C-alpha cells in the first residue's frame, strides 16, 4: 500500500511523500475511519462540519430527514431544515470579517486575450455583490424569484449569482454556448422575472454577439406570451448601443467596479440593438447602488439555484439545489478532494454555466476562502500552450479539467507543454466523462511530471458535488478508475432485477443514502423527479451510469446506460436531438446514436428518413446540422448524418437504436435481432454508412 521508490506498482500509482506530508487525509486507513463515521453517524459527521459555517439559527433537532422509497410515499430529502443561514454571507462576509481574508485574491481573471486580465479580492467581491444585490432589490426582485443569467466567463457572472443568493432569489444560469431556443425554453419553464446578459465576448478569434441571441430568446418568449421584466446588460466588449461603434472608454467598467487595476478589454465593433423598454446597462444601475446589503436569512432547505440538464424525454430538467446541504457538501468535497491549503492557487477550467463551474469555481472554493483562476478563453488560443502558460503565470497548484481537453492537447505532443515549467502544480483533477488510460497517463507523466496525483471525480448535475473520487494522499490510483466513494456516499451496484451485487461485479450504479447536496426536485415537476431517479429501483437513487467494481473494491464508471450521450463531458439526450431534426421540413423520422470520437469521447451519428420529394445531399446535411445548432447549441452539432430510407424497428414500432449503433460503427455483429420487424432495411443501412473517423 505504501509507495515504492517509483511510486508505481502494477499499474497502481501512489502519492509522492510531498503530497502525503500535511495532507488532510494522509493515508488509506484514515480514509476508511472517516468514511465509516460518515456512514454510521451521518448527523454527527456533517453536524461537526456544519459548525464551521455561520448559522443565524443553528440546527438543534433532527439533522436529516428523508424518504428514498416511492412505495412508501413521496420522495423527500431535508438536511438541517429549520436552521437559517445565507450562503453568500458564508462565502464573503465570513471570510472578510471573521477570517480576515478581505485582501486575499478571490479570483485572478484571465481573459480570452492573454493581455486581458484583472484580479478581485474578497473585499471587492463582497462590495460588488452587495451593490448588485441592492440593484436586484430595487428592480423588485424578492426571495424565491427566478433570475435567468446568460453570460460568458467574466467576474460579473459570479457577482450576479452571489447577489441572487444574498437576497434569496433563485439563479438559473444558462451556458453562453446555448442557443436562443434553449434560453427561451429555460426562461419559460421557471418563469424567470429578469434576464442578465452581456453585450458580447470572444471565443478564441470568434466574436459572439450574445446580446443578439438574448434578444432573440426574449422575442421567442413574447411569442409564447411571456415577458421578462427587464434585461440587464454588462458592457464587456465595450460597445455603445446607439451606433454599435467601439466605446473609447471600454476599460471603465472594471475600474469603476473594483479597486483592482483596470482590465484591458478587447474592444470590438459590435452592433447591438437596444430596446429602451427592457434593456438597462449594468454600469448605470451599479453607479448609484450602495455597497452595504443585509442578507436574506434563508432556511437550509430553501432553493438556491436551478440548473437545467438534459433529460431522456428531450425536455431539459430544472435540477433544483438548496442552500444548506449544497454549501456543506461543496465546501467539504473541495477541501478534501483537492487537499486544499490556504496558499493554494486553484484553477478549474469548467464554465460556470455547467454544474462543475457552479460547485467548483464558485461555491466550493469561495466557501474555503480559496484563490482561484477564472479563464474566459479556450485551450488553443492564441496557441496550444495557453493552459500551461496560465499555470506558470499564476503559479497554479491545483488544476481541474476535462478528459476532452486533455485528449485535444495530447494531439500536439509534449513540446507545447514543456515550454512551461508547471513547477507549481501539486494536484490534478478530471471530471465529466470516463478518462481513457492513455489520456490519464499523458496527463500524469507529461503535465504533472509524475508527481501530481490525478483526482478522477465522478458526479452529476443532480449530485451537486463529487460522489466517487480519490483523495490525493490517501487513495492509490488506478488510471481510469474514480476509485472510492466520498464521505457520506453509499454506492451499490444492482443487476437488472434490482439485486445488490457484492465483490467483483458490473451493473447499475445507484446510491442508497442521501448526501447533503443531492438535488431536491425538478423545478415544477416533482413527479418527474421521482420517476426519473427513484422508480426503477425502489429505495435507491439511480445515476443512469453503468459501473464495475474490481477485486480490490475500486469503482470504474463505464458510461451512460440510458438514452443519454456524453459529448465532450456534457450530456445530451438522443430525443432532444431527434426532435430538432424532425422539425426540418424534409425529415419524417430521425434516430440518433452515440459514436466514439477521438477527442470528444462520444459524438452524434444521426439517421434520417426523408419525406417524398426531398433529396439527400450536402446542402440538406448542412441545413440539418444548422437546425440542431440553432435548436440546442453548437455542442449538439451532429458529426454524421446518414440517409435512412428505412429504420430498424420492433414489431410495435420502436426504433432499435442498439442496431443503429452497430451500423454506425460498421460492426457486423448485431446481437439478438429476433424482435426486428423487417430485416431488409439493414443491408441498405450498411451500404449508406457515413465514412467515420
Ligand atoms: C454524467 C453527468 C459532473 C460534472 C460534469 C458533468 C459522466 C461525470 C465522470 C467521471 C466517468 C463521468 C457520467 C455522469 N461523468 N464525471 N469522472 N467518470 N463519467 O455533469 O452533465 O450532469 O453529466 O457525466 O455519465 O452521469 P452532467
């Protein structure tokens, strides 16, 4: 168990002595002890950790109450109900006033362009958040109101989310890569009363007119008889509304908002339209606002935010998280999984528009008083050394990214990495999809110089925080395995009939007990929450992932076993893509399957059946790809579209996607075809295959 000289023993990787020294959990034995306590006495275990935070009314009685079994009634989970607090107060006021971290940097902001950067301290962040919380209150926003946020990776995004949390409003952040349709759908689903957005931003050398997409989303909402009250616009690129001409004073925003050195923003001649009835500039509102704001004291079980994730019916699910449990769990996982120390500089490359950004770029690190890097750009701009350059620039100690980014950068070889020292790095992490051992080894050997353990963290939008994960010093690593459960997490592997499998086994990954940051409901549809996660196996939370346990008890996530696919670490539902395709006039029927992709992990392979009189050609393929981009967003763009005059179906008319998956891969073994109604379509489908990479 203890490291040998090379740290590697039969493909098991042990922590180097410098990782072990001073670690919060120094060895496997200690992990086992803490884990047992967390499972046997959850109330004591979490109760102790809860004391590190400020509670206006502390919890005195029942710490946890829940029902996971739908046959016994309604599903519910309540942690510390009756206790009151404010999460923003815990992240900012407590750190500034109690912990005296006011002058500590909360974020180093690194823009899309390398010369574009700024920093914000805890004290400055608190002031900005208070100001914007007052702005929201002045706009009539009250506790429980839903606020839609559609912004790029800029500091104001964190300011907005924490300002919502401060006044008890529920934020619903929509990733800035989503389309107008997706924004509209999410605003309508949760009846958001305000939209906060940005003039535009750059992604590499590509300008994105975000305001225009936001306008389009609001127009679509109005068509469906719903209007948000106001649209608040952050001036990020520095355009003026009237002419669209570049604003000479485009550095004003940052310098007037904070005491940090003004950021050099890229100015771009971007045309935006301005609707004076709805649109208001952020800086006009902030000018007058006071920087003192009394927080709204919320119940531990009050909703904190909604974040939409794909659902297998095609309609996105508004995953709802609550104040107390989410605070407790994101703070604790951040501390232990990244073995956080006060001098660390932590960098999570995820966008705040996804759960990883919510939990591990905003709430978790701030709850610990950590210094983070927030990066607006992409790994390949202006060149493929960008990530490593940033690591050296800020002396990053802890680096958390996605397997897809690693696979992308691996393609360019070791030289772009080795141009920079990366000497500050101590701990690495990955999230979002299974990491293939080849990418794991490159990350470990090349990026981490064989001295940084890799935390392969398995979790979901629904779980709010890490579920299966190593701890840096305590758990020897196996490339590709998310290893063991975090404290308080009780996994099981079930077979098709719902029996728990012991020892070496493979089956459905489920959880038997609630952890503090489990989602509480799907916004506006508790029944869907119960049927999606608790119906299949009564008494268990079903993840939708397959999983293997090896002879040493290590868990290996094998991927989704439902109608979801994972493109570059983001879930999409096949139904959502199919319904976007069917909206095209030429398409009568569509079926989508996942296909292996060397960088994205999985990509979309679509089969379409055309209406009579339509021809399958390059123009149509381009139109169909555009259609999906427009309906969902660029991440959902299909890689392959195949003409399918007939689709394999069961006698009851269900499309057999399992067979289509084999056809896409040119795999002749189709498995059991006894339920296939008409076998004659198969040969034609094989003949029409797309040439795949
Ligand atoms: C799905 C959740 C969790 C934040 C980002 C994605 C897959 C996630 C891993 C991992 C294997 C993983 C699962 C899961 N996944 N992390 N370390 N190893 N698979 O959040 O969009 O809710 O997706 O991502 O399939 O169910 P999400």
